[in-house]
């Protein structure tokens, strides 16, 4: 608040200085017009030019601006007309009297339109920031609102699962547990989105990207009937948040599993080129439809996976947001040999 008041006072002092300087300059030019008959054109033009330049830094209210322009024009024009009547100034020079103030007023009109446009853009940007803040609050609140009832419901279902149940009831119970797992995943990812959008989610530390890739591949390959090709080349340490990078890689591998048939091939490769480290996740699935490609990283957008349960539509979106938050990129393309390729690229520092 104090800094803002200081800036306002400083701006006020600058405005006063401009007003005084313009007034003094106009008076000086008027003096030259009066003192140098026959040479009025120079100071007359310079006077209006100086006012126009000052207006670029100091937008005066419209009525005082027009009033001042009229007064300056009448005084300088009266002097020039007198000099012309005395034969000291050529009559064609009198055409400048209405022309220069008109040029100045046109410039004033354009400047005011520019200011109005800037204010409109500021208002639009303010509304967009408010919308982003509301969206962030919604994600955070929705995540917490979902988590509590899901936890309670899961606890009761787990109690029921310990009882002796017939096959049909146990099958229904498994479906209910699966849906609760999906809701829990949605809650976690909504909270992740809110944390990323707030800009305070990352806790960077020296991280070995190759080790993360190797551990993730080991975890997924143990419970998935796909063929895994893993090439975690040494990348050295990079400055990153290991929790978020692991979440990103997990989302990419989960997507690959859902679109790769049993017995298909999933490849993970980690490389380093210069000051950039790259992780490629390839699958042997059907690839990405051209119409779907622009929406792959959109929030709440997802394709129907042929070999897995429907996701939340947030995994790849959070993954890309994480990459951007680290100063990197996440892209998707189709492999000419078939399947999709997701490429995560991160800076080393």
C-alpha cells in the first residue's frame, strides 16, 4: 500500500512538472511570435508540436485540452493576423492557424482512443484473472469436497468386503470400489491442477531423471502383460521436483498401457542432449486420430481407451502443466511405424 501511494505521488509530481514545462514553453513561443514578425511559422509549429509530444506522456482531460487549444490558437492567430495586416507576414501563412490545432486535436482523439482501448484490455485481463482464480478455487474446493465422502464410502465398503458375500454381490462391490478409486484419482488430480495453477507447487531439487524412468518402468512392468523396452540412459542430475516429474511420467505410462493391447510393446527412453533431457514414451497401440491430436492435453478431455478403464481426463493435462512449470515441454505425435509417442523435454537447471 505504501509503495502504491509512493508511485501515485511520484506520478502526480511528474504530471505537474509536465504541465509547468508545457505552459512555460507555450508562453516562450508566444513571445517569439510577438517579438519576431515575419518568422512566426517556426515557433507556431514548434509550440503545437511540443503540446502534442507532451500529450503523449500526459493525457489531459478532454474539455481543458480543447479549451487550452482554442486559447493558444486565438492568441497566436491574433498575433499572426496583425502581422499579416501590417505586411510583415505573407497571407498564405495564415492557413496554418486552423491547420495546426486541427492536427493536434486529431492526435488527441487518437491518443484518447488508445487509452480507452488499453483500459478495455486491462478490464478484460482482470476478468480473465478473476475467472482463473475462481477456477483454481473450484478445483481445490471440489477436490476436498470429493475426498471426504469417498473416504467414508470406501471405508464402509471395505468393511462389507470382509463379510461372506455371494459372487454377484462381490462383483457389484468390486464395481463400486473401482468407481470410488476413479473418484479418488479425480480428487487428487483436481488438487494437483489447483496447486500447479497457483504457481507454488514445485519444490525443485537435484533429481536423476534416468533413475525415475527406471523405477517407474520396473513398477509398471511388474503388473502389466505388455512387453517393455526400457533405455534409461544417464542424464546426470537436473533441477526438478521429483514428485511432480514422477506423476507426469506415471500419467504418460498409464496412457500407453491403456492404448496398448496385451502382448504389445511399450518403450521408455531417456536421453540427454546438451542442456536438455528428454523422455520418450512409445506404445504400439492404434495411435492418435488426427481430429483428436489438438485436444490430447485439454482438461477433462479423453479418448475411450480400448485396454483400460476410462480416466479422469486430467492426467495428460497435469503432465503438460508440470512440464511447462519446469520450463520444459510435453508433445505428442504418431509414430510412422504405428502407435503414439509422447516426448517430455526438461531443462537441466
